[in-house]
C-alpha cells in the first residue's frame, strides 16, 4: 500500500464512518500497546521486543511521550474527519509488559487520553502485568493515576510447566501482587494457559487451586496454541517436547468450567469467567466485550490495530519504525481495509457464538435468502445435536452448550457454510 493510500485513511475517513459513529450508540475505547518485555517466552508470537532502547521515541524512557504524540494525532484526525470525540468506554494497556515502564508514565498516557477524549464515569481502565513487574508502590501509583483493574499473567503455578513456557516469574510473587492489588482496591484478573506439553491434569488442578486461593474477580484460561515461528514450535518439531493434545485440552477445559462454576464464576466468553455468584454480570471485562461486540477503538503503539465503523487499520510493527513516523508527524498506519459484507458476517458469527449472550438468529438472515435458509437449517440441526441451547434458539439467540464450546470452530463453520 502506498503512502498516499495510507495517509488517506487518516486524512479523510470514508463519509459513512463519521455518519455511523456520530449517529449511533457505538462505544469508543482505547488500546495502548507497550512492546517491551524482559525476556521472550518460547510460545509467544506477540509484537514484543527485549531491548529497552530501540532508538529515539522507542525506549523505556521515551515511549510514553511517543504514545502521547499518537494520542494527539488520533484526536486531531477524528476531528478533521468530522467524527465527534466520544468519552472513552474503556482503556486497556497491553503488551509486552506495560508495567516495565514506570507507573507514572502509564498514568501520564492515561491522563492525556482523558484530556483529549474524556472518559465515562466508572469506565474500566486496565493494565496487563507480570507478577515480577509489580511492586506495592507501583500498584498504589497506578491506582492513584486512574487505573482500576490489573490483568496479571500467571499462566501456571507449576514450575516445570512455567519452564516449558519459558515464563521467568516466581509463582510466589502472584500471591504478593494479589495482596497489593487488593490493598489498592483494584479489580484483578488472572490469565492461565492449559495444555502445555508435559502438563498433567493434576498439574492443571494445582494451578486452578492457586487461582481460587487468590479469589480474583476474573479468570482467563486459554488452550495453548503453538504458533509457527516461535521457539516452542521449533522445539516440538525437533522432538524436544510432544505436541499439544486436543483431547487433553478438552479435559482441562471441562475441569476449568467445573471448578470455576462451583466457586461462583460464570463464563461469559469461551475463555473467560467472571466472579458472579448472583448472576448480575459483574466483573466481566468491558474492554474485551467491546471488541467482541464490534464496537470502536483506537490502537496506540507499534503493531496496534484500530477499528471505526467497519474500517480497520494497523500501525508499523517495529518500535523504531513506528516512533520515527510519529515523531515526524506522519501517520503510523501502514495499511487499512474495509471488509466486505461476507467477511463482516463471518466475523459476527465467529465472535457471537463465543459469547454466553450468544448470536442473534437474525444475523443469519443478513445474506441472500438461500444462504440464510441453509444457515437456519444448520442452526436447528446444531440445537438438535446439543451443540447450541435449544431454548435460546427458540428465543432467537444462538448460544453454545458446554459441549458446543469445545466445538466452537465447527459451529462457526457450519453456520457460515464452509
């Protein structure tokens, strides 16, 4: 894509974007990508970098100022495009490890975002963190700076599992960090990975024991995906570790659902549970729900993706390339797309059937009559087979059963017709 094409998406958004954003109740969120890590985990294929200094504007010391420059660019671009600035529905700092930066820097980025866009009362403001990247003082500073939620990467409490994943944190630090977060009156989430090569079912129960002992407000648990190009993929290919086993992962998912539901957690997305013993939909991640519900967001930072009313764009991946563009007042975006109707329908189906609130059956009718009838017939078959809830289907929603959650990709394929 040429520079002219890239600039055009920021200099003059398609007319339908301003009309859609301004005349609907679409929410607007902010994602801030912090690309720095102390080490690179063997399974990770995220856009992260080990070096603390990758040039002007791309170091630990200067990154906050660069991110703020892009925030200012975002506000100016939206206004020039005729798009009304909306108060932020949610803010999420991800990475990488955002808390490798001083807590004061994260608060400064958040402050500038609030000045530019405003923020809704009670909006969710989250940063990801590793247990070893937090201190009691940094947690207190985050709380004072406006953060109200921390999502901590625990992955496992079993040393040999962490070793395979090449996670370097001390499992005991999860306990200390949880105490600091609670003392600061912040919500917190723990992230887990199941199905690591060499992890037994007993190991997984040990990790679940450790999570439940901390009583987090929210739990994310993901089956390990071995991504091509990662160190772990190469180790499996060489026979250092066995490959992941889908049946093993299914057993661990079922164990997760049982243990968490018994402790008062309710699933609201296939890989996410919120503490909600009274079924009040409390503690669900509002930022992630904004993604899953096809709302709008601006992504700040190298490799960050953004979305406004069906238009998507993404920034230069390398921190040095990203920073050089921002500091030169050039759009950091290097590409954009406007998915066609078929692609957007597929995405609606794929995301909707992952949620406990489900997918509206009416979405299946957003295609030609023949395809719509095929999809509705397929949905009826899924209900008969026990993969989606029959009662919910009768009421106009497609909600996966527990068995259906294990076969989510198959549900999507069948409804989408491929």
